[in-house]
C-alpha cells in the first residue's frame, strides 16, 4: 500500500493545484462556455470581453441583395448607438462562482443581459451607411397607386398600380437588426419596396370606371347636312366630371361647347355654300338669313338627357332658323325648289322640284349705294296691294310707291315686286335705273311669280 500512497498524494496535490489555479483564474475571468449577446466570452476578463463584443459587432454582417444581386454589406458595428455591456458583465462576473469553474467546461452559461435585437440602433447611422453603399431613395422610382386618369386624346383610362424601387427604410432597418440578431446571411431589398395602397381592383377605381363607361358607351348619332355623325366615346368623356362624393356628372358648359363645334361644322346658317346656278355653273353664296343653326340651350339639355338615359339613338338636333322643307338631314338644304337671282345676267328663275317654272329679266339695285345684297335669303311673306315706303339715299328723298305684289325676303326692305315704272328689264338697266335694292319684276310676269312662290322658299342671289 505504501507503494501507491505517494503517487496518489501527488495526484491529489496536482488536482488541488489545478483547481486552485482555475479558481484564481476564473475569479477575474468568465468561465468556459460563457455566452453574452450571442458572443463567446469564455476565459475573458471584462475588458477583453468588451473588446470581443466590439469585434463580434464588426464581424456580425449581413449581405444586402437586390433582385438576387449583391449590392452591399452592413455590420452591426456600423449602426449601433449605445451598447455598453459593462454593468451586465460586472454583475455576471461578481455572481459567478469561481469554485464551480469545472462545471462550465460541460455546460453553456448564458449571461443575462441585452440581446442583439435589443441593441439601440441609430437610424441616422443606418441611413448614412445605406447611402454610402448606394442604397437610398433619391434616384429610385416611386411606387404608383392605381388611378383613373384622363387626357383629351384617350379619355378616361385606368392607370394600373406599379411597384417602384423606393425602399421603406424604416422597415429595412428593422429587418437588418433582426437579421443580425439571428445571424441571417442576407436580406433581399425588393422585399422592402413600398407597395401600392390602391390597386386597379379598388372599389373607388372600379366604381368610377363603371360610371364613366355607362355614360360614354352611349351611342348617339346625328343625322344632319347629309351625314351621320356619331359622337365618339372619347368626346363624351370630355364632359364627365366627378363631384365630392365621387359621383359622375355631365358638365353642361362642356356639352354646350361641343354643340357649338357641331354647329360650326354642320349647320348652314351664316355659312357660305356652293350653289349650282343656271348660267354660271357652281357659285359661292354668301350667308344671310336662310339656313339653320343649333338651338344651343335646347340641344344641350337634350344631349345631356340622352347620355344619362344610356340608350343608343339616332336623332336630329334641335335647331333654329328657316329651312323651306324643314329637313336638315339633306346636304343641300336649299333643295330643288327655290328662287334664283343672277345679278350679273340680271335674270330671275323659279325652280319647283327641280323644274324651271319661270324665267324673266329683272332690274336690281342701283350702284354704288343701293345694290342688291347677294346671299341666301328666304321669302318672309307675300302681300297684295302694298305701299313701299323709305328713303332713297341716291336722291336723298323719301318715297312711297304702291305695288300690286310684294314679296319681301329680308327684314330691311329688300324684296320682289312689280315695277310699272320700268320700261325695260335686264341688260345694264340696273346701272343707271336700278332699284333701291329690291328686285324689279315686269308687271306681266309678277302675278305668275306671286302664285309660284310661297313663304319660306329660298331666294338665292349672287
């Protein structure tokens, strides 16, 4: 037994020395398997543990990817603002039982304190670091919400939502902290693009679009001036506005502006026109009182009503003016029943349904002050045994002349009448014995003319 006593004593002494050395060593150091905030601080003094934590912060990195491509890298050490573990470490070390240092060799010993996701992060630092590696929103496209857009060229269209490349930096910052605390290798930036808050399926968009289409899909076709004119949907959409409740309505001023455009293009009143004359071929006729024009107020109201009704319709516009046959659908509203007066040839013709029923020489207004005014006129009325009164500006005298037949065609005193004082007609008589502007008709012709014409018939003078 004595032979083994000495080695055992030596062994026990050695163990005691090792234990004592371990006790002394771990009195100022953390035991094996000591973890703080995810970092291994085993065998380190408080100062060395703090240095290790700083180093781990610098090495704790996450890659930033955009659409799978690496665009940068960010370390925790670049962004934390205050992480002073001294108090936690001092408390942990003071509470550590150095005599149990051997147990630390076999068990993890997490030290209570803040975790990485509890680190106070300086958002300004995050923004600075991200900007340094080119991740900011200054040159990135904005995310667009869906909207109902309008242009004169295309009318209303739904602009679909579009995800831009601008990043929600607040959400990204939080994701970076979480990734660092969980040792995640990377973050995909596109996951943090701002997302649209309004899509094309949004009720406000769909409801407005349906209102627009219910109005603009109405097919309204005018029949006028020899043409069929269908109002384009894009035109109707120019009239559509929305009130504060989001309800569509037709703007009266916009509708009336369109009526004015139609009037300028298709109505005949106050517009020059082409006329097939008897002796001179096609001539241009000046506008006067014959023809038609849109009744702006009535037609605007009717058009608004038709669009709201939503039924396809063919119609003629409400109009004002004088059309002999009350038919504004024809390209030529003069038609083939009219009186034609040719000033150059001093001739008058009456056509009924395209057939010449009367032809006679006449005398027209005396130049230069009383010439007959050319243009498209119409017969206002017919009168027997009238007295024509007025002032002759050529001789500066009042006149009062009885006639058997009087057919005025303007409200200023021009008309057709028998001229018993004229001894001859046609030729150049008008240049020296012309009228005060009226059309002088031979006495023997006037009764037939009176019987042929009727109120409203066009009188075309050129």
